[in-house]
């Protein structure tokens, strides 16, 4: 299939690192366009992330309410977090679920993965359905800059909130819909 679309592919020529932070890196690449011209692409490098859709036995979704500074709003989202360098996704998932909700999953199912903004970032988010939840004792909080509170919402209501615009976080909307499909199988 790739050979059929060679006329669309850009080739990287150079890369210049602009910024290296704790969460992400920024670089500017010069690329050769299919028509022979060159252009610049600003790329946000991200280590990737995991997201959990924790669903209780009575079909409640455990989500988190938190303030998001870039949009200056309080959001309701599914629990999620970035991968540490070299970390296995399921290890990160278990850590984030415990830190954000105080829960442990007995059953973990990968629902899918997606790129959050492929026009300028390589961030890939893996979304999991987690079931058979039980309390998890957290001995130490590893993210001292994160302030959030768990909130329990019936799955059908969360799906209505996603459909009518009350939930506007992409990973949450995608995760809820994937979970709905997986639970109906």
C-alpha cells in the first residue's frame, strides 16, 4: 500500500532540536516535499501515554476532574498519564490508575491506540478498558504537581456527555466509545 502512495511522502533532510523539557521535546525538521520543494515542519516529540477506562461491575466509569491550565478549564477525563522512558505501557497504566483513582485493575484489555495530533506531534496514546476494580493502597504520590479528584459517572451518562459536548477531551471521547463497543461484544 505504501508504494501506491509514494507521491505523498515527505523525506526528512535535517533536524534541529529547539527545546528539551520534562514532558516533551520540540524540533524543526527540513523536509523534501513530493514536488521537489523543501519546507519546515515543527515537531513536538512525546514519549507516548496510556489512558484507562475503568468500568465498575455496575457500569460506572471512574473518571477524574482536574484543572487544565492550557485551556483554563476544569475538565472531566478518563485517567491517563505519560510513559516514562523505556516503561512498559501496562506498568504505566497501573501506576496512573492507582495514583489518579486509588484503584487496581484485575482485568486489563487494550482497546486501541491513536495519535493525538499527527499534524505536529508523534504522541501516541494507548487506551485500555480496565475491569474487576479494587482499592489500591498508594504508599507515595509520585506526581506532586497534579491535583485532581475521582468522579464516578454511569457509562451511559458519560457517553451522552461525550456526544453532547460536555466532555471535550479527545482521549476521553475515544476511550468511552471504544469501551462501549468492547463491552457490547
